């Protein structure tokens, strides 16, 4: 439970809580949004809610943990999207450079080996990028590997 939920349990508006605690409405809004409060704000709120500061801090930490988990999921989604975008850029660059070299080699037959070498190089670069950016094997594969090597319970997250 966070400050907003405590306030709503008592059927108070943000303005009422601000008046009772001696804090500004903006401070109440910031605390409800960020779940961060300074010591003086915590003292004022703990007096209003008739709670110990440590209990109020624990409430805030629990709420921040939930927010952090949501932010972590969002961060993972953003990182994945950036990885896909980077892959598209890399593949586009590879295709463009191969087409550019191909345009010069069409008339001259001696450059085909160079195009082949360049294509292989780009395939290796894109493959390394894929392996570094995306978790191709996943946690399930890792758990199977650990179970096979060390036994069933080792390596699983508890």
C-alpha cells in the first residue's frame, strides 16, 4: 500500500492531506507519483496517518518495488525494440554496401571473389550482432543445461 492508497482509505483529497500534514499539494502529488519522500515529509505524513516512520517507509519501499518491476519490463521492451532497430540498420547497411560493390563488379569479372568475401563478412557481423543483442536460447535452455550438468535444482532462480 502506498501514500495514495492510505489517503484514499481515509477518503481524503490531496488538498486535505496537504493541510493536515503541513505539506504543499505539489509535495503530496510528487510523493504519490514518485513514491519518494524526504525525512521531514515522512515525519509529517506518519503523524497524520498515525504510523511509525519506519512503517511508512516500508510501505513506500514496497510500492517502489512494484513500480520498479513495471519499469524493468518497460526497459526490457525498449531494449528489445532498440535491438531490432539496430538489426534493421545493420542489415540495410550490408545490403546497400553489397549492392554498391555489385554495381562496380558487373562489368569486371575479377571482383566476384571480393563480393563473396564481403557477403560472408556481413553474414558473420549480423550473426554476432544477433547473438549479442537477443537472448536466442532463453532461460529455459539455460535451466536444462544446468540440470543436465549439475542436477535438477541447481541453476534455477528461487
